[in-house]
C-alpha cells in the first residue's frame, strides 16, 4: 500500500486534494440536476473519503512531527503562507471529517427535500473548510478556515432547520464569532511578537512556537485563545448555543456539528493552546479552572440531559458531557490523558453522529422527537433498536466499545495528576446511564401503544449501509484501539514534551532550587515575584486576576 | 489474523511458563459463546423482523405448533446449549490437565495488545490458574445445565432466539470476567455481564415494570463500577499496571494496613457491593427477578452476582494487606446476610424469597473472604451455585407449571405467589425432591454441600476473632454470632418456602389444578444433576478437623481440604501476609469449643429449625391470594415491605437528583446562562431601537440635521 | 470684484439651503439643490480668475453631475408622484430602515 501511494506521489498532493476536491465538488453539484444532486454529492464525498484513507498508510506512525508538509506563498508582504501538514492528532480528525461527511450526506437523502443543490454544495464547502482547519500549519490560514466553517453551517441551520432555525443559526454564529474574534486579537499580538523576534513577518505555526512570551502574556493570550476554543468545544458555561443549534439543525447538520465541528475546539487546545502557551497551560490555577469546568460540564450536562423531553436535545447535552471528558484528558497534561481525550473525540464523533442519524431516521418516520411520544418501537423495528442500543452503549462508555477506551484513558490520565477531580468526574459514568437508559427504554421498550408507533418501519438498505460502518467502528475501536493509539502517541508526546520543557526552563530561569517534576509547578504561586525582569517568565505576575476573568 | 491463529493454537508461549500444564484451546471457551451470540443474534433479528411485520399488521406472530416452527425459532435450541456444552468440555479438558500439573504460576495467554498508550499497556490476554479454572467450571457447567433447562422453560416464548443470544453473550462476558488477565479486562466482563443482566431482566420489555427493573439494575451496578474504576486508577498510579501478575508481584511493597491499600481495596469492594448486591446497593437484585427464571438462576444466583466474591478472592493479597477493608467486607457481608434473611421471612413471591436468600448467601461469601478464608468463600460460591441454581430452576419449573395452569383456564392470578400454591408435591414429585435437597443444602444440614461450605465460613469468622494479633477481635466475635443467627434464619425461611409451595392443601383452584404437571425431562434432568452436586459437591473440601470425626464419616469422605489446597497457589501470598501480621488462627471459637463441636451444634440447630419451621408454617392456614385479606401489622409489615428501603432511596436519592436535574435545566441553563446570553442580545437590540429613533425617513429632517452638522463643524473650525 | 461674486454666491447658497429645509414640495427642493450647486459654480468661476483654469474645469464636472442628478432625481419624483399622487415629502418616509 505504501509503495503504491509513493508511486503516485500521494504525499505531495493529498492534503491539497482533500481541501480542493470538495470545492470542485461544489461546482459539480451545482451543475447537476436538482434530483441528481444528492447522488453526485454522495459519490463525490465518498471519492474524497477513499482518497483520504491513503493518509492512514502514507502517515509515518513513528514520528511526532508534522508530515507531508507543503507550503506556498499567499500574501508575502504579511508573511502569510498556504502551508499544510498533518501529524498524529490531525490525521484522525481529517479521516473523521471525510468519513462523517459521506455518512451525513447519505443520511440526508430523505431529510432534505428543498433546495437540494444548495444544500449539498454547502455540505461540501463545510467539508473543505473543516479539512482545512485540521491541516493548516499557517495560523492565518487556520483562522480563515476556522471562520469559514461558520458560513455553510449558518446556512444549513438557517435554511433547512426546524421552527426556531433563525434564532438558533444567529445564536450559533454570534456565539462562535465572539470567541474567534478574541482569538484573532491574540493571533495578531503573536504576529507582532513574532515579527519582532524573527525579523520578518510570519504566520507560520513553527515560528509562533518559538516566540518568547512572558508568563503574564501567556496567561492573557491563553484566555483569548481558550475562549474561542471553549465556545466551540463547548466548555461549560459557554455551551448553550449547542442544544439550540442541534435541535434546529437538520440531521446532517447535527451529524457534522457533533462529529467534527466540536472537535475543532479541542483540536485547537492540543494544536495551539498547549504548545503556544505552555507556561499558562500548566499554571495550577489555569489547569484547575479548566478541569473544574470540565467536571462541571460532565456532571451538570448529564443531569440536564436526563430531564429533556426532546430526544435530540438530550443527545445534544450529552455531547457537552462527552467533550468534558476530552477537556479533562487534555488538561491532565500526560500521555494517557491526551490520548484518552483524542479517543473520546473520535468515539464521540462516531457514536453521537450515529445517534443523531438514528434520531433523524426516527423523525422521518414519526415526525416527532418528543421521547414520550414513542414506546415499544423495538417490537416493530428490531434492527433499528439494535443499532440504537449499540450506539447508546458506545455513547455511555460500555467496555468493548470505543467510548470506554477514551473515557477510561482520559479519567486515568486525569487521576494521575488530579485524583480528586478525576474521582468526581468518574461519577459521570453513573449519570451517563442515568440519562441514556431511560430514553432508550421509553422509546424502544415499554408497551407498543399508539398506531403511529405501530406503523414505524424498520431500517431500509440505505440506512443499514449508513449505520453498519458506524457500529462496526465503535466495536472495533473498542476492542483494538492500538492502531489508533500508536499513531497518536508520538504527536501527543511532542505536545507534552513542549509543555514540560517550557516548565522546566521557566523554573531554571526563576532560579528556584525546587526541581520541577512532571512539568507542573505546584509551587508557582508561592514563588517570589520579580516582575521587573522581562526575561523571567514569572507566572505569578498578574495571573490570578487574569484567570478569574477567564472564568466568567 | 495473527491473533486468530494464536486463538486456535491456544497460545504458544503458555507451555513454557506453566511447567507441565498445556492449555487446551482456552480461547475457544470464550470464543464459542460469542459465536453462539452472533448466530443466535442474527436469527433473533430475522425472527423479530417477521414478528414486526405481523405486529405492524395489527396482530401477533403466530408461532404455530412445535413441529412447524421456522428455523429462526428452532435453531437456537441447538446453538445455545450446544456452544455451552462444547465450552464446558474444553474447560473440563483444561481442568483435568491442570489437575495433573503442579501449576505454581498462572498461565497467561496473550492474544493482542488491547490498549497501549506508551505509559499504560493492557493486553487482551487470558489467565488460566486454579481460581479462574474453578470459576470456568462453574460458569460453563452450571451454565450448560441452565441453557438446557431454558429450552424447556422458554419454548413457547416468541423471543426465544433473542433469549439465547443474550444468554450466550452473558456467558461470554462472564468468562472474560473470570479469565481476563488484568483488572481492565475483568472490568470489560464486569460491565458486560451488567449489560446482559440489563437486557435479560428487561427481556419482556413491553412490560414497563420489567424494563424499569433492568434499568435499575444497570444504574445501581454502575455506582459500584465507579468504585472499580477508581481502584484501577489507584493501582495504575502506584504500580504502573493493572495486570494481575505484576500487581500481585509488587503488592507487598505496600504498607500493611496503610491508607493506600485500604483505599484500593475499599474501592474494589464498592464495585463488589454493586455487582454482588450487598448492602446498601442490594436493591436491584430482588427487582431483577422480573427476568425469566433461568436467568435468575444463571445470572442472579450462580454466576454474575458472585463476581464480587471472585474479585475479592482474586485480590486476596491486597485485602490481606488491608485489615480494615477486610473487616468492612466481612461486616457488610454479615449484616447483609442477616438483613436479607429477615426480609425473606415475610415474602410471598417464591422468586423474591430466593432473591433475598441469594443476597443473604452472598453475604456469607463476603464473610468468608473478609476473614481471610478465601478458599472458603470460593467454596461457598461453588456450592451455592449448585443449590441456588437448583432452587431457582425448581421454582422455574413450579412457575412454568402454575403459569400453564392459569393460562389454560384464562385465570389472571399470580403464578409466582406461594399463597396460590401448596400441595404441589403431588403434581411435581421430582421438583419437590430435588428442591428439598437444595433446601437442606442451603440450610446447612450435614452431609449436604452447604453444610461444609457455610460451616467453614462461620468457623473461620470465629477463629479469626481468636487469632494471635487479630485486628478487631470483638468485632469478629459479633460477626460470628450474627453469622450463626443468619444461618438459623436461612433454615427457617427456606423451609417456609418449601412448605408453602409443596405441602399442605392445594390452593391453585379446582379447575386449575388439573393442569398442573411435572416439568418435562429437558427441565428436570438438569435439576437432578444439580441435586446430585448439591449433595456431594461439598465433599471436595471437608475440613481436616472434621474429616476423621463424625462429619467425615471417620475418614470415609476422602478429599480433605482439596479445594483449599487447590487454591493454595492463589491464596498463598495472602496467607503469608496474614501469618506475618496476624499470627495463627485460633483453634477455638470465641466461647471455646473446636470446629467439630460447633459444626455439630450448628447442623443440629439447623435441623431443629427446619423441623420447627415445618411445624409452625405447616400449622398455619394459608389462603390463596384472592381470599387473602390479612392486614400485616408491626414488624411483620416492615419486613413484608422490605424495611421500606426502596422508598427511602427514592426519597433521599432518586427524587432529589431528578429535582436537581430539573433545577439545573430550567433555572441554571435556560434561566441564568441562556438568560444572560439572550440578555446580551436584547441589550444590543434595545440600543439599536433607541438609536433608530433618529431615523425618521423624512428628507427634511435629514437635510436639517446635515445642515446643523455642517454649521457645527464649520463653527468649530472657525472658533 | 471677487468679493461681490462671493457674496452673491453665498446669498444664492443660503437661499438654496433655506429652500431645501423649509419647502415641502419635492420639485422645489430639487430646484433649491440646483441653486446651491450653481452658487458653488459661481464661486468656482470667480476663484478661477485668481488661481487659474482648474476652477472652470470643476464647474463642468459639477454641471455634468447636476444634469445626471436631475435626470435620476426627476425620474424618481415622477415615479413617486405616479404612486402617491403627491410630491409633498412629508407624506413619505420610505428611507426608514
């Protein structure tokens, strides 16, 4: 396989193709006849997905650095380059994107009945933008793609959504734009710093990594970036756009939103937040704040989810809980935690995507999403019930499914660094059962009473073709996650090493006799402050009020 | 592919590690039930499709008579029990091979790397040793019998293939639980059996109460699972691994009685409390009786609920290092034993009696492992699997017969209520005899299996109290007395159940009683086999002190402490820790007297209680449910209502959480957070509205403002 | 000489401005705007005597723009009149939102 890929020079053009082929597909879809648009879009996205599969082999699992890097000047006077590359973190995000786009398009055949060409064109635009987010190694380019994802999603929710679609679309747009504007300010600040430091204008990721920042600067920049990404994730209490967007979005919109758009937030944590601001990221107050928010997110949204009358809203809230596990793993700042967080990202993409697809199929049949309207569906739709049960179990992290591997590792990693918080987060395991099982029971079990429910059809061939690969992936990753984990490990280590080295350097510069263990300076708040010296990266300086601001 | 090859070959490197022991396809033991699940599951889905079409058409799928049923309904009869039988035979071969070998170290067969993050690695590997072998024998052996029994019991059920699919899946997970070579893999089985338990309790899911019971079991179990997870995290943090071999190898680096080992073991025990239905998490088990009766026999009596005991026995060295945890284990065990036994006194549902009896007996097992008698705990686990599976299946035969009687006469009485039974021995003699054997066994009457196992547990509780440096001698004396008391209660309520069910006058109804019948052979043969095991099963571990005395028939029973010696490689480390820190067990019970004397006292006392119970209960007039107007009062009412524990939990835990959830949603989420977000929106809109007042739309106003503006700017620049 | 021209230009401009502000008839307002433009033109021409030819060039520009404006403006007024049958600007506030 590797030889074949080499012979066609795959590594040189693959990343470009994954961005620009969907864009080309937009043209094809718009050019096609209205009723053929969905077929064209589906096969085109399948083509892109198959093409992206080559990354699995072309990727060198032993290296933690950026691979397949290509670069071309874009706006030379500002030092902006069109440069792409992937590592073990983005590899899976790209695959998840191409995969879920195909699945989502196939899943929207019956759901989208109006303006089909426009819809599928937007889906392909979304795919291009999201892939761009994950492969961009130029911060400016990243920002452009990051914002570009808002546009198609805004229209998908706003045009094909439910009754309150306008409210949801605007809320989604404003919420996320608010966060990313703060990030833009942060990026510009970094740009000027980099320009002074490098002696030339640059937006390159690698250059930004080299920019020396004082502890205070890091804290402020951390807050700006963290707010942008936390809105996307979403981290409690910035999550309220998500349930509305999910409930109003059409099924494919929800699938893409859950499967990949949320991941852009946690991807940002891993790609930018930790490596750019290593001192801030391991500042005890910052870490504790993020972990506490993650734990609140896990438990609080589980509770809120449990009392939702609307099935889709329930699943939307569970997304927040799942992403809480990701944040928990990321800010554990160790190998287990980060890898666990990444697996949760993948697993959540698959299982929550599948849950939205299943609920969409249910909605197509019954035209309601109110849980109480259903009952006893398992008797008339056994395959449906089976697929739903497998997905629900993967979602609540039953061992043997992908959800368990991720949550287990994330919790284990968090336990290594913060046992008490991890202990509280583990209670989320109980509440996962508390929100999911009553829904499963009310919808699929209990007595089959109404005639509408009696008429519900089982899965058809197309729907099985959608769900089979999803369910298979949940179980395969559950039993053999090693191929995934081994590809992530070097990149994850790179991130952690960077954080730890910066911590060690800072400690050395501080001239403290206390040795640094595990990169986390628990004693940082007690360190004597000498704010006059610019070279000392003193974390004490102004950091405490800064973090307090960030909490709100 | 490589792993598949290894699976079939049975693992190449095992032989070198295990000395003479050559494993015989151990992977197949696990794989077969899984294949059975896949095959039955596929048939079940096909079957369900046909049934769904009928339901959509407004009717029910007609199964027709036995001869003309579709393959989807008949094939599971062979697949379900078939895979179990083969798995049992393979286990048997392995067992005999292990008998011949002197296996000191466990044999670990590696298949593939399950999770490897770089700092944490856990393999998909099976561990074969004396403990897992005993468990495998119980699971596949008793499991096969229950599968066979199910063929008769579930014959007329429309979900027949689905039933066997779940049952096979359960066995798969149970085997993963006991054969896994690490706590992580054990946890896979641990939650997997919880899932199957959920599915099987709610097997008749159209009935809301039954579906609720399944859900309750799953959620309560998950509370325990959190403990298990935390214990694993602690292990990883301190040992860098959760595999059995390295953890136990390094276990003795932990401080004896230290906080860490106490925390680890207590968290593990929280897991065990959930899974093995101990106080305060036992509430799911009585409700679990909503499942089909063979399920209660397999999952909620013989195998799954004993997983907690297996966990403690497996971690024996850790528990031996933590005397406080051991005391808690034994304490919870004895309290549960007594508490559940009192509730069982007043229950009228035959399965509920057995359910509380199971809770109570599980308490005994925890007393055993809590006083360091790990072999005794496992021993009771094994004998209990025999006689409790027998009791459940016997009750299943009774319910089956009662159900058919009521069904034939279109009567809607409760076929499980003992008040509707009575005098069944005339109709079901085999069931009657076999169940009496099991009752005598559970009551601890010599020479039945339960006598040896229960007596050993009670004895060790007393002997532990007298150990040289016993940590809490007074406490263990109390445990010992309570355990003896609970044994007497056991004898009483079990006899009450037998008398109410089988003796006295029949209360089923005149017309109905004509339809009562003995169970078919496919059901009573497993009963008979288990009856034999319930008699002789205890003889494999006759205590040394009794072997030459009366209880061992002066040495006629040959296998003195066989199980004890068999498990020696597993428990040796724990016993070493105990001997170093606690010294020898006492040879006398707290108030004097040796093992032989107390064994005699307890069996005679149990026999007296049985006789008393027959007199008392037999002397009462029991009336059928429809005529029963008795109002229970006082303590009897409290017992009948199970001490109102469910109501209490509902009020202090469930309702507050639901209320808090609503509060979080309505007040915090929709009110405060989203309110703030919307408020931002409203403020912007309001500002816009105010500003838009200046936009009148009349040209003159604009021209006027423009002119004023120009004049203003001009004026400002001039002056 | 230049002073008189500028004074005349200022008077014309003020009359134009006053007319735009106080009259309600769209046509008259329009004429007043033309008056303003021509007042400016006058000052351009006057200044061109002192500073060179550029002022006169500007006048041509202004006249061209004024012609175009007249064409578009009158067309709008006519279509408004057709629709509302009035050219009183108080009766329409279409420029709102």
